[in-house]
């Protein structure tokens, strides 16, 4: 007897941004039930979306 598992692939993206003085942009991650942490801007990628387009959108959303 064989069993088939259905597993979705989730791809995440993180962006490291440096300014002319080599300062790194970090975002403060505040999530219920977790400690606050600092992280690079990013998130989950939508299926079939190009990586550079996802990076641009992730950065733009963090600026709003």
C-alpha cells in the first residue's frame, strides 16, 4: 500500500540593503507570541514570481 503526501513548497526571500556608509537596513519583527527580533526585509514568494520583482515588492512594502 502506498501513500502520497501533498506538500506545498514555500520559498522565502530576504534582502540585504547597504547604504554608502555600509549601514544595513533591518526591520523590527513583531509577531504575537514571539520575542521581537531584527531581520532583513523579506517574506514569502508568490508562485512563479521572479526573484528580483519579489525583492523590490518586499522592500517597498517595508517602507510603507
